[in-house]
C-alpha cells in the first residue's frame, strides 16, 4: 500500500472509521463504504500482535492538545473536512461532508467518533523526522478499537499523522498530503 492517504479518516484517519460506523448504522446509505483499516481488538489477547501500546503519558506531547482542522479534501463520494479535538487524553472527531470543493455547504449532520488517546515513545520516521506514537482508543459495539498511529508537528505548527495503520506494526511514513492546523 503505497502512499495510502489517511484523508478518509485519521487519527486521524478517522474518516474511514466514521464511514465504517455510518455503514453499520445505516446500511441503506450508498454514500459510504466500509473501511479498509486494520484495528487492534483489545478485547482479546492476541499473542501474535508484536506492537506495543503507548503508556498513558499524554504530557509527553503537550503541543498536540487542542482543536485541529483538516483542509477540505476529496472523500469517498463527497468532500470532507475533519475537526479533531485532543484534550487531556480525550479524543473527539467530527467529519463534515460537503457537495462542494470549498466545503461551504453541509449535506447532512457530521459523523462523530469519540474515545481516548495515549501518547507513547518517539518514532523515527522513514525520512528521519522524530514523531510520537499515538494510539486512539474508540468504543465500539464489540469492545474497543485501538488505532495505532504516529503524530508529528512541524516547525510551522502543522500536525501530520502516519500514512497507514496496521494491526501489527505502527506506520513510519508521515502523510504530508493531509495536514491539520489549529
């Protein structure tokens, strides 16, 4: 999976999660398709999972706290703009869908996902930048979903997440196509 964008939800990454949740709630809505993200199911102990979860030490990355907004970007069917709030270990994301590329007209209520997040150790990205491990833990019908990702804030204050997430490994490539700003 080369340069797979997290624009469909991130931590990002959460547009895909939001769409997946919307599909579960309203299977008759053809505007959404299910997510291709792999999640760590923390409701069972999988001995084959070699990735470690970060400790719950969110004070390691205080610049991450606040409200982060994505630019208007192409979604599955419509344009989407994500708004992510990270505050004291709590995660909240609203993905608003629009028919226009300026994201000026709302077509329906936003898709909302909430949970918690944990910051872990430093991670050296594929291009040598130092990012932080971040796990977003979302409540789900069958337990909780733990999304393993990385986060990096550059010198201009722009936030980037990893390009892809998998069950067994944390990404090491940052998604510079989908920035978030405060």
